[in-house]
């Protein structure tokens, strides 16, 4: 790998997810954030003027004065920009992402629009780095020099990280209930009148995403396509008054009926490409079992490991399926900006950025 | 039924659950609250001095000046008191409740201590009013003139109310995740440092209670005992920052594979003894289906129907079991004080208070 | 007063404040809600279809099927509608309210637009029912047959209700800090990402309103205009994560240096026209002193007295001014819908609806 | 200053404040935490067994296996321990702190017990590092070889940091209202039933502390004692549902009537001994003015500058006194553990640890 730093951009840079990318990329050892794309309304303004900074503290100094560009590939290319992270709203992402990919850019997207396209990798690099091989299919079918790679929905990633180590035991059926943080809905997102001291037992489209994305992510690359995991997955999605961190309860049926200690050992031993390659954003242990009886908890555990690990706890027998447990992940880090950056890192490590 | 008003008492009257009984019994058409029992520390003081009132507003005027008694049967009897509600903490309830029952009192208890005793009814009168026949067994076995009748745990009652109408379809397996309000833990209960903007994915003993109590409540009285429902039940219990109202997500497998409209019709048609007898605290419809896609919600629905109905919503197919849905109930009303008072009402209506 | 029921309407009926009017007017002994005005987008639809009901429970049955009208006087008149409550957003209220008043309607408005107009009463009927005499000036100056009467901002009303009884002591200087509920900002209002586990120490325009409105409300009608109270008022306005109820801390300087017991006695004795006339929405005591050392509190006190009283507590010496205390009022009831309805009641009682 | 690391201990190490000391001292460049004192119940156990870790993540590895000692000087001395931080509860701090000081230890205490003693420095080292000279008086009067130095209450520190730069303008009168975080009350501290979606307008003893401590801290050392600042201070203290960070609103009267830009310049220029000496825990700017109109906010600003700066904003004219503004500080860092550690650092820098 060359030591040259790689210029990168963000599409949708002024929104909440865009701000999370800006935060996460600060001091990145490989990527230099040099281009910020947003709507025409923001284009032409310095980033700190185009943006109401919603995260903690102030607009980071390193992007403060970057002038925001229009979301058009031409603007990107003049910076010799190859890698572009997409933080765009689903309502506009489809066409813009395709235009960039068609113009030769590598789009690493957090948007949901292309996740379920058969020729687009839905990547969790600890789990399915080999799904990147779909890019050959994608480029051939679409006639693109560029690429689109996606990361999953913020609640899906918590589930699949917790399940991946159990795949060798034969995952047959999964029932999951989520208690999702408000930051998952962006800004202004959830009205305080809806969620203050309340639970909202519905998040539009979320259950379908969790069910389908889980099967694709845990599926196998057959050489030409992804064969989804045959497991049945049922999701109940809820919003709760928590700032960051999606907590989920999971009941799972496993074909090989492992013992509790075998399940714990599987989690403990589980590593993926990011760990083997020592990628900059990779958590040393992607899944961490928390032994305290009332953990993991979003407010106390979500910031650990820079928000990049998933925490599991309370493994016990399930009277209906085989096991039940709790899992927690940082929805705006491991479930959004951090996920996309780790995707780009594994792509760099495997040469996909050099094609 | 005679029109004479019935004097009643409360054991554990100064605690949080005791205060909920005091609130719920105000203006009761049948029961006159005349006796308040508490610890020796409180005995001898007027109720408003013995109590820091934790509910809304002020200590209700009708009990303000009642002098608190020691928790001993003798104190009760001098008021010719037969019916005593127990709001006692589990740490002391076993012996005191037994002493009162042994002395001839009818104890209608919200405490968990005797719920799973084979000869004690665990009553949800819409569901299993016939379990009251256990009292004959209880009195005979224990040699008591009095009785102990219990109501379920505050999260169990939400589940069983939602399931009862489905019993004719053959309930085989149930997976339930709770999002429980802080009021379920009493006072001081949950520390704000634990639950502010947080989820605590553990409540001691709660999952076991939900699993066992559900089977007993939905079970059948065989003439001498309760044959528990054979269904398998698995519970995941969580605390969330909500004041009142336990929200649960449920996946259920049903032997007879009813259609969605049959399930909806079953809930709509479902009534029990309290409704048939028009008991004062009975909600006209014990289970109400809410059609809005993001309801029921604790803050918006929990106070409806005086907190005595259970609200269900979001019925849809479950990819793993047969159906999934959301349910909500008021944990300190339908799950505690209101439950016990409705128990006493059905006991009155069926003559158990006159024995 | 005739016993005939009075048909009334609501402008801005589908919004959050409109819904609060709908709630508050249910079962009103004098007023029949027969007309609901809203934007063109809603006009022509039954209310329950035009509205996403944001308050507790369901859209009240009594208005469910009323067809929403356009916000034009002509639509009102065909119902022979004289009295119209305005719950309109400030961005549109000026012209529509004036059009209605000009067409002969009596507009009792919760909007801020006309509050500070010199010829418009800013009414808190316990305090300044005599300011209604401004209507003669208003009708003459504007050439209207109709009228506009307003109620104050939701935080102002808590302050002036607490101060009014102290006016005879000579109010010289007031410093007030508010901790305001999220419901004061309507729907969607405050983003949960802004207020969850947070304080926002700014509410646009609120401090100016509290300072000016307080002087006008506590001012004197001179025969032709309102002479504002000469007191200096300084407000610090903050949003806190509370659903309903604005809590304020007040330091006040009083010319006559009353004793603490004189202040308490003044609050205790204080009554206004609504109490003397026994108006249907009038609280028996408009200001209630709460003796517990840590009260009033929004979640525990705001619903008392149907939300129409203001609660004060913690009266003590202020080392800088003379006294300090806490006050609390229900911002969407006494601070909005309830305030306007009480205004209409006093106007009815004094014959203003019959002109 | 020698480069030798200094062994330090914590009294009350297992409590919430003790845990904050443990967190704050991790990786401290001067101090080595080698001794942990707690109640007899904890003594003899490894720290991680004696403690339920309430902060984020896990018990820090560097103290996990330190065996907890009894809170007796003898135990301390065998480690040649001179500097001991006190995180003890006020109910036990007086005697134990005195015993340690009497035995020659330097007690840097967060407890309130000795703060107002005339011969004990109440230190905010940016403001009154010269008050350390009181130690001579203290040692002489009490016959101690050791010392006791204290830091202020967690809400006082926010006020005095904001006021100190204004002292040259002649502070005459101050009215302050606090909105204090739940972490200020320790663990279990505030019951969630008291504070969830609520405001509690009372914190026992807090207003008196803010009023008196402010005068002492901003006072002048006369050679033998502290002459308190003559300013009048009035505090209204409230608890709000925020995790960390006390927000205060302040109105202040200033003798010299500075312009707004003079006030801003005073804050901007203000530095103290910790900044001049470059102490390890000193924030580069102790007071930071935030220009956004709705800031500072606890959730968005409290973690900045490692929690050691105080943030001010919204400076504007006060119609009653001269200016009003908002201030925010981290109550468990700048208001507790961080404050004490910074005290110890300035004491080290000025030679007080070597006496």
C-alpha cells in the first residue's frame, strides 16, 4: 500500500449524517477530506456557513473553510477525487450516486437506495469482505468505471455483527426487537413531542430492511451473485428516548445446538478482514461480550471502542428458540459514518480504490 | 348484591403502590377505605404525615387524617374490616399476608409472594374468574377462614390480556420483549443516573415471572388445581425512560392459523366476567385495537379507559412465528392497584366476600 | 345570561393549538364547537381525516366528522357563527384575524400577532377584565363590527398570575428565569435531538414577549388606552425536556416591603372576575401556594385544577431583590386554549358577545 | 519541579465521586494513583469487586486490582502517601479528613464539610491561587503538619468562573438560576420518578452554598484571612433531566458599567495561574464565549476542553441589573474531580506538596 494520502469527498455533507462523516474522518491516517458536496442552496458557501453544526462542540476547524460544491461529478473530478462517501438523503441519492459512479467515482454510500440491488455489495467487512467481488459484476452490467458499495441500515448492523460469529452453528430463525436512538432519524428527525418520555413502536421501512439486509449480508457470494442466508428473520422496531445507540433483544434458533460456552467462545474468537489487516478504523475485537447482568446499555457502553464494536450480553437459554441475548451498537458510527469509512478502508486494502 | 358499602383497608399504604391504591379507591362506588396499615414507624401518625405523597397533586383529602395502623390483624378487626388490599413490599409480604388470611381477612394482594402458590388464584378476572374456585382448596389446605387472591406482575398482565382472546386459536409459542416504565419499580426505584436517556436491558426476576405467570393465568382449573397452559413463553425485559405504561412487542405461534381478520375479530369481541357483570372498574372493552400505524404509545394511550384496558396495534405476519403485534397497558393501574380492585369487585359479585 | 348554547369555531383547528382548543371545549357548558377552519389543503375533509391527532387518545368523537372549512369569514357566517377562537400560526394570523373581525366576528386569539396593538386587550380575566373596555376604542378606530381579544404568551401568563396579587405592594423590579415545556413550541416543534437530556437556553422572541406583555397586562386602563405597569422586567427563557408545564423562578422587588405572611395572604385571598362570576372554566383559586419544599413540579402539579390555576411555592427572602419564589402553570391550557376560552367566558358574562 | 511521579490516594474511592477521580486521574502526567480508601465493608477487596462501576465502560484497568484500604491514616502512610483526594460523603468527611490532615497528609477535598472554615482555602486556582497562603494560618491554628484544601460546590464553580473576569468591573449584585444535572447528586441520587420529564425546583442547601462560597472565592486574602467579596448573591437552584452539565442564567450589576465589548474582552483575556504555569489539567482558555444564539447547551458543549472550561453565551443587557448571560460547566469534572486535581497541581507547582 502506498503511503500517499487519498483525497476524499462527502455527498450530503451539510446534513446530520454528513456531519458524522466530517467528525469521523478528522485525523484519518489515510483519507484527506477535501471536497464537500451539498444542495445548490449550500454550494458556494464555506462549510461553516452552509451548516448548522448539530453535533457536540463546534464545526471542526479542518473543514470550516472548505467551500461547498454542487453535487455534480464534474465538480468532484477537478479535485482528482476518486473516493466519495455518500451521506445523502434517500430522496435524492439514487440518481446522484449513479451519476458519480458512472463518471468513474467510487461511491461508498450510507444511503439505503442501492443496498438491495443484486450487483451492489452490502458490506460489513468483518463478515462479507468477499462480497466486494460483486463489483466486477456491477461494473460489467452497468458499464461503469466507478462503483457503488453500501453499508447496512443502522439497526441491521447491530444484529448481523452479533449473529455473524454464530453462522457456523447454522442460523435458522431470528426474532429481534429494537430500541432505537433518536439520532438514527437525522435532524430534525423525531419530534420531541413524539418521543419525550415515550416509546414509538414503529419506524417506517425499518423492519423490512432488517429482515432483508440481514439475509443478504450473511449470504454467500456464488461467483456471480449473493445467495442470501436461508434463515428467517422477524423484526419489531421501536424508537426510544435515547440519544445514541441502538439496543436490540434477540432470540435465535441454531441448527447445531451449541452449548452456551461454545457461543461465548465463538464471539470471543470472531475476527474479520479489518482485524486481520489492522485497518485504521477496525476495533480490535468487533464483538465484545459484557458480563455485568444489566449491560450493555447505550449511555454507558456506546462510546467504547470509538463506537466501532458491537456489545453483547445476557446470553441465556430461550424457552422458544435456542438462545436469547442483548446487543448494542453505535448507530451513527458503526451504523453509518464509521461503517462506510471501514468499508473504504477494506476496499483500499484489497486494491479496489486503485482500479 | 346489597347496597351497603364495604369497609376496606390497605397494607403497605404509605409506599408507592399503597398510594396508587389510595388514588384508585377514591370515589369507589362499593368500597370505603377506612384502614391504612404500614410499618411501625408510620403507625400512629395521620396518613398525610406518615406519607411523602409521590403521585400528582396532594394527598387525597379523604384519607389525609386517617391514623395509620400497625400491620397486624388485630388492628384490622377492630374496624370490622374484612377486605384488605396488600401493597406490601415482597420482603415482608409473605408472613403478614398469611397472618391476616389466617385471622379471617380476605387479602387481595398485588405482591408477588403467593402468586405461584398452587392453591392461590392468580387472577385476571376477564380471563380466569373461575380460578377463584381455588379458594375452597386454599381454605381447606391451610385451615384458613380468610383467603389470599393475587394479581399478576405488571408486565405479565399486558401480555395475558393481549393473548387471552387468542387462546381459542391454540397458543403454542410466544416471544415477548418489554419496554417497561420506571413507575413499575416503585420509589425511589430506578436511579435517574441509570435510566436517563438510557435503556437498562434487565429487570431482576421479571422474565421468569412473565413466563410462569402467563402459563398459570391462561391455564385451566381442573377442579382441584390449575393446569398451566402448555405454551412456551420467552420474555426479554427492559427498562426505558417512560413514566407510566409498559409497551411490549409480541410474536406468537397459533395452532389453528387464523387469518388476520379473525385475530382482529377475536380481540374486538373479547369480553369477560367484569364486562358481563358491569363491574365498576371494568373497562367496557378490555382490549382495544388501535389502528394508527405508530400506536399504541405509552404517553398518548396509557391514561385512556382509566388505565384499565390494554391497547394492541400493528398486527402483522411474523416471518418466524405466525403473527406479531404491539401491546400497551398501564402498569400501576391495570398492572397493580386497578387489577387488585377489579379482583375484589369480581369476588364481591361472585359472593366470595360474603363467606 | 340566556341559556342558549353559543356556536363557536376554531381557526387553525388542525394544528397542535387547534387540537388543544378541541380538547378543552369538549363538554363546554356554554359553547358548541360547530365550525373548524384550516388551510385550503385541509378544507373539505372531515376533521379526523384532515388531522393527525397528536394529543392523548383519539380525535374526540364530537368533532370527528365535522367537515373542515377554509379560513374565510364567509364560511363562518353561513353557520351564524359569531365567536371564533384563533389557534393560527403567527405567520398567517394577522390578515385572517383582521378579515374575520372586519366581517363582524369576535376573534378570541391565542396568536401573538395583535397582543401588543394598543387597541387590543391582552386579557387575563382574573387580572384585567376591565381592559375589555378597549374594544370600544378598537371598534371605533378600525371601523369594525367585530373585535379581536388576545391572551398572553404561555410563559407570560405564569408570571403575571403569580405577580398580580402582589401589585398592591408596588412591583418595582422582576427577574424571571423560565424552564419551558416542549409542548409550548407546537408540533413538530422542538427536535428531540435538540432537547433530549439537554437544556436549550434560548427561545426566539420569548424574553421580549414576557417583558412587554407583563407590563401591559398589569397596566391600567386609562379610559382610552393601557398605561403599562412601570415595573422593570428581565426574562431568561430556556427550554427543558418536560412535556407540559412551564416552571419559572422569580425574584421581585416590592415598594411596600410586605412581610412573608402578607405575601402569602395576598396570594391566598386573590380572586378575580372569573371567580366572582363563577365562570365555567375558572379555577376556584387562581393561584395556589404549595407548601412542600420541592414543589410545584410540572409532572406532579400541572394537571391539577384542570390546568387552569397557577401554582407557587418556595417563597423566601431574596438577598438581591426582596422575595424569590417558584411558579408553575400549564402552558397549553392556562397558557393557550384554556386562557382563550376563559376570555370568551368573561366576555359573554360582561355582554361583549351580544354586541 | 522534580520529574518524580507523586503517589496519590482517594478517600471514598468506591462512590460516584470517587469513580470520577479514578477516571480523571488515569494517565495523569504527575500523579500515580496507588491508594484507594473506602468503608470497612469494601476494605480488603480488589477495587473492581468493591465497586459497581457507574460511569461509562468498565472499571479502568489501572485500578482494577488495587486492594481497597480502610479510611485510616495509618493505612495511607505505609505507602508513603502524602497527597490524598477526598471524595467522601459529607456525612463522614469531617472527622476522617481531619484525622488525615492531622497525621500529616495533604487533603484536597471535594467534600463540602470544610469549605467555609475561615482557615481553609476554597480554591479555584484561576481565581484565587493566593488563598493557598491560608494554609500557614491553618497549620498554625490547628497544629497540623498536613493541610486541607477544598474546591467549591459544582454549581458555584460555574458561577464564579463566569464572574471572575468581571471582578475588575465591580460586581455588586448577582441573581442566578441553575438548571443542574442529575450526576450532581451522586448515586443513586435523584430517583427517576422525581426527575423523568420533570423539574425539581429545590436542592437542599445548594442556594446557601452558592451564595456564601461565591463571596469567599471571589474575596481577597488579607494576610490572615479571607475578606469575602461584598457583592450580594441570590441563587435559585433547580434539578433538570440532564446527565452532566450545570447550566445557569445570570443577571449581574457592575459598578463600572462596562460596555458589552468590554465584558466580552474581559472573558476572552482572562487567564489564571493554571494557564500561566501550563498545569496539566488546565484548559488553555478557562472561559470560552460561544457565539451561537442558543448555546452553550449541556449535551453539546459539556465534554469540550475535557470538561475543564466554563462556557458562556448570550451576553445581553438586563433591564433590571446590567447584563445577563448563560453559563455552563461540567459538574463532575470542573465541579468535582477535575477541580480537585487542578487544585493539587497548582499546589504542587507552588511548592505546597513539598512542605
